[in-house]
């Protein structure tokens, strides 16, 4: 599976990824829950060199994550949809929110991360590996 496209809710920002994803994982951290408004987020990781914004531009919000590392969230300046996330320690990798992908049927998460923060109502019985915090 090489390449996919996506964009924000209002269509002001569009992107394409030309390479294969590195991995996908389900994250239960507080930041992912807050940014998605859901009980967890599914994130697809790609090489930054494979990601190209084809329309519009993103704004950045920087913060310190639970890991203690700085994280950068990139979002549409018009509708506020978060599209990408990355950290200055690994700028060569971007995380993409799966909800922004046009056809995400290829996404197969390999693990749950930050399960120490998972909500009690969240089922973790899908057989995927579980990490109490991040996996790296």
C-alpha cells in the first residue's frame, strides 16, 4: 500500500503521502483524547519526506506531552481540525490522525499505547499488544 490522501473538515488543507506508512497505533493519552474529542485516537506514522501539503497551510501548537517531550500539533487555521503531530526529537516522522485520511480502510493498528490512561469504558480486548505508556 503506497500512498494516500486526506484533509481537514472544511477542505482548506489537503495533503498526500507518497510512501508506505511506518505503523499505526491506538493512543489513549489525555492529549489524543482531548484533540479528537473521543476516548482514544488512531494515529498513522509516516516519513516526513513522504508527506506533502497540496492545498492550504497549517498552524502549529506546541506543548509538553505526558512523556515530558515537546510535541507539535498541526491543524487547519480555518476549521481547527488536527492533521499532524510530531516531536523535535524525531522531526523525520509525522503522525497523522486517521480521521483525516480520505480512505483509511488500509489502517491496521499494531498496538495500544498509553493504556495506563485508557478510560474504564474502553475495550482493550482486540488482541493487540498494550503498552502502559508510549512504546518508544
